[in-house]
């Protein structure tokens, strides 16, 4: 559980960095995302999930199941 909470904290740190470093660029980027079709966003989300699972699988060195 401690590792899980640490992971959530790290995600929040990485999510917040662009807003601190370049808020104007983030506003423009978020506007573009809001104009993107839901199907494209879903595909991008699935790709991100697959990349995350692959990265975790490689780092752990175990099988997925």
C-alpha cells in the first residue's frame, strides 16, 4: 500500500510539472484536446495504457498474469 501511495504521489508530481513550467502552452494543448474526437482520445488512452503495461512488465521481469 505504501508503494501504491508513493506511485500516486509521483504521478501527481509529473502531471503538475507542465502546468508550472508552461501554463500558456498547456492551455493551448488542452483546448486542442477538447476539440479532438472521442474516438481518437480513446485510441490515445489505449495506447498509453498498453505502453504503461509494457513498461511495468519489462521492469518487473515477470509475466503479466
